[in-house]
C-alpha cells in the first residue's frame, strides 16, 4: 500500500511540474517564485533518489519497480528546468529594472 501511495504522490508532482515550468517560461519574471523553495524541492528529490539507490530491498527488485526511480528523476529534471528558468527570468527582471533607471 505504501508503494501505491508513493506512486500517487510522485505522479501528482510529476503532473504539476510541467505546468509550473510552462508558467515560468511564459511569465518571464521571478515575481511570485521562491528560489529557496525550488532549491529545497530540488534537493529533496536528490535525497529521494539517493534513498532508493541505497535501499537494498528496493535495488534487489529494481527490475519490477524501476518506474518509481524514473519518476523521481523526471521530477528532478522538471525542477531543474524551473531553476534554469528562474535564472533566466531573474536576468530579465534585472534588465527591466536597469532600463527603468
């Protein structure tokens, strides 16, 4: 049962991150975004991936449970993309601010 709940959590986050990345891309600003939050989520996914890799019981059954690790990695990539967009958008915000002066 715990594996099913973990899969539901990962899939829910997995569905949310692409929408967030698209919103960040279109918004072209960091307003309403928190770098600290993004970094915490990013490192949380790294910890989740690491926990799977060091779990002997999981690794012994990875051929039948590979999809859990796959979705952790996919979500990590989405958060990474959002972090890159944050950097881009921060530069755009700085340029807009410099043009106002």
